[in-house]
C-alpha cells in the first residue's frame, strides 16, 4: 500500500526524457491559451513555437502576449509558413474545422494531436484518419483521461481482477454551458460546427471513451432518448440526453449528458466483486473511490487539475513522437467514439436499438 | 439552517399520538422477524398480536420465541382465526402470495400494508387493489423511503425549486444476493414467486418509486436491456438490467439493477440549477448530498437504519388507519410501478420503446 500511494502518479508509459517536440497551436480559444499552452510550457518534452489563428494580426498579437515566436493565419498555415519551426500541431478548433487543418499538417509531415471529438461527422473523421495514415504521420486524439493517474491506477486494478466480472457502468457529465460561456451563438450549439449535437459530442464522449479505455470493451448496441427545450438549443437535438450502451460481454452502461444542467461528473463501474467510481470524474478533478466487499477506499490527488492532465498527455504524445513508437489513442480508436455518438443520435431519432 | 437541522427527522405527517393498531404478520422470513417486528414493537401506534405462517406449529413456535400472542397457519388465517385479535395485516410473503392473503384480509375488513412489489404481475396486482377497494379497507404499499427523513427533506427542497427544472435521474441498486442468501433455489430467483424477474422487481423498484415520489412525475416511455449469465439466474431474465425511463416533462432517468454485483445504492437527480443525491440511497442508510451552484452540502443522519425506517412507515400507516384518512402510497400508486416494471421487461424482450 505504501508503494502504491508513493508511486500513484508515476508515468508507467515514459520511455525517454530526451528531446523536444515543437508545437503549432491551432484554435486560440480559452482552452488552448489558458490550459494547453501552459501545459506544454511546463511539460518536459514540449515547447510552443507557433500560434495559428484567423488572421495574422490576431495570431501575432496573441503570440507576443504569450511569448511565442510565430503568429500566422490559417491561410499562411495551409501555405506552409513557419513549418520548419514546429514538429507537431495541436488542433483545438471547433470540431468541423479539424479535418482541413489535419490534412495540411499531414501534407507538411507533422505529427498531430487533435482534440476530441475528432470531427463533426463519422465521414469527416474517417477522412481525417486516412489523411494521417496516407501521409504516415502520428495521429493522437486528445483523450487526456488516459494519462490521468486515477484512470491509470484504476485500469491496473481492473486488469488485476478488482471488479470480478464487470456488470454495469454509470456515466454523467453535465454543465451549465450558458453560464460558463454566456453566448447562445457559440459554436457548441451550432451543428454545422459541432456535428451531431452538443451534449453527447462534447460531454458524453468522456463517459463513453473512459469506460471503453478502462474495460477494454466497446459498445455493440445503443438505445437513447434526447430532447431540447431552451431556445439556445433550438438547433441541436440533445440539450438532454440519456443512453444505454451494451458493451462487449453484456456490460450494461447507462449515461446522461446535458449542457444545460448543474455541473456534475461521475463514472461508476460496478462488477460482481467490486466497484470503481470516479466522483468527480472529469475536467481535471478526479477522485477515485474503490469498494470491494465492505471495504471502501477513497483516493484524493489534489495536485492534479486540467492543465496538469494536459501536461501528462502532451509529454506522453511527445515521448511517442520522439521515439517513433505508436500512440494511443490513435485515430482508429477515436473513430469508434464517433461511430458510437452517431449511433446514439440515430437511435434517439428512430427509437430503435442501433447495433454497432 | 439551525431549525432545518434540528427538525430534520420530525414527522410532518403525524396527526395523532393516540391509539394502537394491532397487527398480524404474514410471511415470517428474516425481514419480517428481524426488521418489521422490532419496528412495530418500538413504534408509538402499533403492536404485533398474531403471526401467520405455513403451519400452526411453526407460527406458534415463532410467536412464543418472539413474545407474540397468537400463532396461526395460513389456512386458519383464511378461516378467520384470531381475527378479533388484529386490526391490520402486514404482508411480507413472496410476491406471488400477496393476492390471496390480501383478499382474505379485505374480506375480514382488515387494513392492509403490503410489501413491494405489490404482486408478481400487473393483472394480479390489479385484482389485489380491487379487492381492497371493493371491501373499502385501507391498502398501503410499503415504500418505506417515503417516510425517510432524507427523502422528506429532499421532497420539500424540490417543491421549493432547489433543482430548477429537473433534467436527469440516475438510479443504481445492486447487491450480491447469493452471498446474502446462499440458496440458488430462493424465491427471488423463481419467476413463479417473484414475477417478471428479480433485479427490477426487487431492487429497481426503489429507484423508480423514489424518483416518482420525489419529482411527482411518472414514466411515460421506457427502453431497456437485460441479460442473465450465472446459472442461479437461469429462470429470470434480469441478472443485469439497464433502463431509460422518460418521465413527464422530458426528465431523462437511467437505471441499472443487479442481484449479482457488488452492493451499491445511489439515486441522483440533476436539475438546471441544482442536484440532489442519495448516496447511499436505500436499505436504511441514506446520506443526502445537496449541490447548487458551487456549494455542496452533505447531510448524514446516523441514527436511521432499516428498522427505524420501517418504524416510521408503520407509525405513518397507523396514524392514517386510526384517523380514517387516506394512505399514501395507496394501491393505485403501487400499480403504476407494477406497470412500469412490466413495460421494462417487455421493452427488453422486444427492443422497442414501450409507451405508458
């Protein structure tokens, strides 16, 4: 137990401490500037050399403010400007813009770390994955839960048989989006930019992907119910969403997601012999609750936040890029989530079970 | 806040402290003997005068051991033996026996408190309700969550607008039944005695009914998935169950239930403005978690257990019987749960949404 606690946040994945990956950051919203940028700057293996934004002026102004060498426009990026100054791109734009920037990055032979969900539709995500495969550049989808210490320890415990046979999963991810970003015209509420909807694409993906990752089981059938009520959600179907996902080996997963609700994150996996619960689960404040028989253990790990989660993720990505070894989660792993999300939307529309 | 804490377990429902309801107890399993009997004995308004069991000998032996006046067989009960010695019956037998005992109790003009689920099928539950209505005897279904202080305070908060608009509900109720009762032939695994199945009938009913009670909204559509794996569950379809229940006003409820899993109970209601969570939720150890904005309040109430919960329920029932006022939950309220459970089973079989 002493060893387990002391090694809780060790990086089991780390294979090198040498080298630097230089990044261009695309999509300079609050997440990229306030979280991704400081995460890379405090990482061991990364540095930010280039900002890419809608205009040269905006990119250069933000580059100056944040002590970054280059600020270029998206047009200049497509033309290969400053491409000798970075080795990899981080794509943090609205979902529907990922494809065009990743296609250019692949042409420029850059490694890609792309925010989730990978794109706005399955078809565009498939093109994104193929662009990277054709150019033979590494593509990682930015599921930062995978390198969170709580998730890593939970995955080890599950592999050691902690749960017995997994039986059920509960996931909830809700937040008051309009209080966080008081703009009813924001891109997450615009299906042309966000994709199939907003709550499952942006929030549900955390429960779905983390459960897949922890249990090493994918959904084989989904059912769902969605509805929108508030006027700001008029163009998206899923202000409120609920789904059943049957995972391989008949594990019964249920999820709810809402962009218009009190903030709450939880992921709970119950097995025949034990239970592993993350509460809170996402957004950089993971607390791990372990129960087996009548013993319950709660593990708090206060030093982690969203920036630290991103730092782990960027160092993992850089480790793999620098050593030329495969990344996980790769594009094919991310495509499964896109197909599951599309199936959840299709099931809500038809009322039918959708098999995957 | 001081007043709120000090009055936390007050009985807002109480209208009398005078009088005694004398009970006959039917179905002398561990729950009746170890929980219901001491609950009535320590209640203000109840006493147990009569035990009813499979044989006169068994009933009399248990009556003697527990200091109860009369021990009679089911046959003697049907013949009206000792019926001047009790005013009400508590029916704690396997589900499929409820109807015949309630029919006799109604003929004998006795008040009835009947364990949940009310019977094994909707059709038999309807006959049970009609028997009591035709005889004009009070019928209460024993949802002991209704008189739990945490549930009462949560219901008051919800009525005061704590949640804003309710958005989603998560319910889980799981237990390792074969570890608790190591008999694969037990009645909860026998559909002739339990009804449609085991996990939803015996465990899911807690999430479903408590959500209905708290939100004052009933399910209008359900979807579900069930499967059985362990050989002891060969005759019931729902060793593992997951369901989506759409409640009135488009509240999205998801539930999982399993009689073959690590023990866990949770009920979580998330609204646009707040969240109310019971964790643990059922079986006499309720802790109430309240969140609104970024404030979270946890209310522990250590003196409650299953026996104390039953005592509250019996005193509530006796209060209503002694004053001749209507009981809640009455038979019609309980019938809704039976119809929901039947619909969940039907949906699992067909794969279709079942409207209610």
